[in-house]
């Protein structure tokens, strides 16, 4: 009977062990709660979009008129500039040297005019004297004619000297104009958002990165990118809210401004400077009042745009809220190729 | 009568042990193989279970979780536009190479989770602070990664290593479920994952979504699929999809199936034969019982009692041994081993079947038994 008891208790032990192990192991762990509340859709049905905050009338990306060495930057980030204020100075030593040469050539040209004037006066005097002699034997007809020609020549030479002087002045003004162009000025009153250039750097005309970005930061707008797949769902004038990334408890109410009529290839907002083109997006512009917390130009936001519950006539045939399958379903998103 | 039956059973020590051994090892074999099989299947789903999100959205033609077909970035907002979505966040997933300062290389499964919410992060943090993932170059590595990349002396908080020539710094050590490919999991933010991985046209691997209260994950997955044409699966659906793919495309199912079947057949053969011998040897006793008036039905009940008693004990011992194996050899997640209730119930049913079949053979013999056998000597 020892055997019976032993085997019985071993069996009971085995089953208890198994149940205990299973009980502990098979509990499903609940997912950890999100660190911050994820952005939530405030409307019953919505069109979601990725947005970026920008200055109204867009940001101005300043480029140099010609490539050249930057000798002085007049502004720093966050400065306010008026229209025409200098932003930075390109190297102008060569042009200044030219200007000096041109300026210095002016007195010489002016002196030439005076010289020609004196000569003309002299020749005219002589001519007058010759003409005043009535005695044909004392002065030959030929002498008078020659002097007259000489006087006419001197007149023309004076005109030319004056023209030369004018040309020299124009040449000086041209150099001055080109020189002025090397000082890049603000095209309009704005705030400096970014300065990517420092004195001593070489600025090229075709640089990818703008040297200076300026924009009006007093009033801001949100540019919301809606995937072209969802573009028909967008109803102009719909209210919307935006949430800053990682700051999802406070919504920024938005007012509709306009829809950009041209669908553009989406620029990735990943922060990588090599922008990737992956799909096309409809851009919608929303304005907003500055909220109580700070927002900055260039900040990414999640935008939720309300859309009517009833399908919009003429636009929304394929989609319905109750999940009736659209007729042209099964166009997987990953196959919509973009045309860059 | 039952007492007599049990007395007969336990009285014949060698036969009893033989029966018990047959049933025990048969049970143990089936449970152990079944658990290893289920353990492997659990590992194959670790990509899903570690992230722990209600609904997964990806390409509709996807086969399994490790087969990634990247989506366009805007897909997150397309999913957010579906009604019934409470939130939707992007997830990056891919295999990358990590290189340690000593030149050691290791393949890792990189997971990029959305930076502000950190949805998809592992539930259990062993060391450090997972919130620090938001600081520059930060990654979290799992316990397997620590083991693989040289143990706790080499990998601890603050250690730096390279992923695709990008320097990263360990800010947390987390506990994850091992994966089928057995690559360590390394967590970072979605944005950083995009930064350290090679340039590709599309990088978004999955969109994770959650339904608003009142909408079930199944309903949400259906809506997302209908409105966007994307493939949307609940955690369970995606898990089963992965398991189906593995069973269809690898030999694992056939392999373990064969072993389990062998365990069943061998168990049945041994116990059937032993039990039959046991009955034959005890024929005079049964004859005597019949002679004093026991009906065939009563004898059958005795046989069944004997068989189920030894079956239950064998089951208990076998299951216990299998669990012990799991706790010792496969403890701490070194080997894929996972017992489940359905498996244990299935094995119990199989064992009942073995016992029943063995009993039926013996009962047939008893039915034909004549009481006179007692007097033949």
C-alpha cells in the first residue's frame, strides 16, 4: 500500500504544481498606460492631418543675389527688421576698388572737357580774327576754311569729351549699384526666424538651406497635410483643433482660412534634411489666436478636422460612416505611387 | 467490489509500475512536446505581444508580424480619420545591426515607438527609466540583449553602442518576451528609429490603433479595413495569422505533431498491452468473482475503475514531471516552453481514450469468460 499512497501523492503533487505554474504564467499583462494622453479626436467623425505651424504669408527664405563671401551679418535671431534694413553684407572689396578707379577717372574726364573748351575758344578766336581781315591778299581763302574746319572739329571734340565724362559717371554709378546689391536687405517688415550664415562663410546662390528665414510671428497659421486618399472628405470651412506634439491635454482651436488648390508631394516632417517624397497631400490653411502657452513657428501639430456625419453629396459617394464597403475598395495605400 | 479491484491493481507491483510508467511517460512526452510547440508559437508572436496594442494596421496582404511592408507616413492620419479610433500612433519595426565598442556584432530587432506617448513600450522595466527614451540617442534594451551583448558588465545603463554607425546610449533595461528569431529587442522613439535606419522611401511599419469605448477591437479592425483598404487586425487575429503562416511555411507543425502522435501511440500500445496481460493473469480471480455471481457489467466497472485510477495517477505524475522539466530546463525563458489549459485538457482526454481502449480489450476478454475457468486450475 506504500506504493499506492506514494504514487497517489506524487500524482496529486504533480497536478498541483502544474496548476500553480499555469496560474502564475498565463496572466495577461495589461499594456502600460501611455506616458501622455495620445492626441484624441474631439469630433464624432474627423479628418486627421499632420500640420506645421508657420508665419502668416509664409516664411521668406533669403538667398544672396550672387555667390560670395559673407563679411558681415547685421541681424541675429528674433530681431525685428523693417523693410529695407540690411541683413548681411557680401564681400565688396573688389567692387569698391573698381568704384575708386571709376571715381578717380572723373576729374580727368572733367579736365578734358575744360581743355577742349579752351581749345575751342582759342580756335574760334583765331577764326574770328581771320574772318575779320577783309584784305584777301593778307589772308587766303584756304586759311579761313582750314581754321573753320579746325573750329568745327574742336566743337565735336568738346561734345565727345562731355559724353566721355557722362559715360565715366554712368560707369561709376553702375559699380555703385552692383555694390549696393551686395548688401542684402529685408524685403518686408518681419522677425528673423533663423540665421544660417556667419561672417566669413561663402554664400552660394543655389544653396539648399536658406541663409536667413524671416517671417511675421505675430499671427501664425497651421498648414495641415491631408493624405490625398482623404482629400474628398475635407469640407471647406470645417472647424478644427490642433494638438502640439507631446502636449495633448490642451487643444488649439483653429479657424478655416483656405484650401490650397494644388495637391503637392508631401515633404516628410521627420526632421531629416534629405526630404523624402512618399505621397501627395492636400494642404489646408487654418489660422489661430496665439494660445496662452508658447507655440513656435515650425512646430509640428496633430490636426483634427470635423467632417459632417452624413456623406457630402457629390463628394462622398464611396464612403459612409456605417461601414458599407466602398465600391472601389482594396486600393492598398502602399500602392498609390507618387509622381515626384 | 471497488476495493477488491484496487487491491488487485496495487497488489501486482511490477505490472502496476509498468502501467504507470507507460502512461506517465506518454503523458509527459505529449505535454512536454506540446508545451515546447506552444512556447515556440508564443515566441513567434512576441513581436505582437511585446507591443501590446489592440489593433494593428498594415498592408492588407501581410502574412505575419515579422514580414514588414512599409506604409506611407500619412497612413497614421488616414487611420485617425476612421470613426471609432480613439488614438493611432506609428510604430517602426525592423532588424538592424548593433556593434559594440569591442567590435562585437549582433543582429537586433529595433522597435521605434511614438515619442510623446511611448505607446508600445514594454510593460516591465528592470532597470533605468523608460521615459528617458526621449532624451538624445537613448535606447532601451531587453534582458536578452544584455545577455547577448556581453552580460551586465558590458551592457548597463549608460553604455553606448552603435546601430548602423549611429551612436546610441542605453537608458533602460526592459523585460520582453523572446522572439522566434531570437534577436534582442531594442526600443527607441519612432523618430530616432527613422534616423538610424538606412534611407528608404517608406519606413512606417505599423499603425497601432485603439477603439473608443463602446467599439470592440474587432469592429474597429473591420471599419479600418473597409474605409481605407488597409489590413487591420486585432492582436489575436494577427497572432493567429502569424501562427498559421508558420505552420504552413515551416516544418514545425508536422514535426511536433508527429512526436505528439508517437507519444500517444506508444502510450496506448504499452498500457493496452500491459493492461491486457494484467487482466489475463487475473482471469482466475475474475472467474471466481463471476462464479460467486458478479455480472459482466460489474466486472467491466471494476476494469474501468482500475484503468482510470492508474490513468489518473499516470496523468498527474506525467504532467508534474513535464512541469518540472519546464521549470528547470526551460526556466527563465531559455527554451520555448509554455503549458496551456487546452493542452492539459487535451492530454487528459487522450489519456482517457488510451485507458478506455485498453479497458475495452480486457472487457471483451472478460465478457467471454466462463466462471468454470476457476475449477480448471
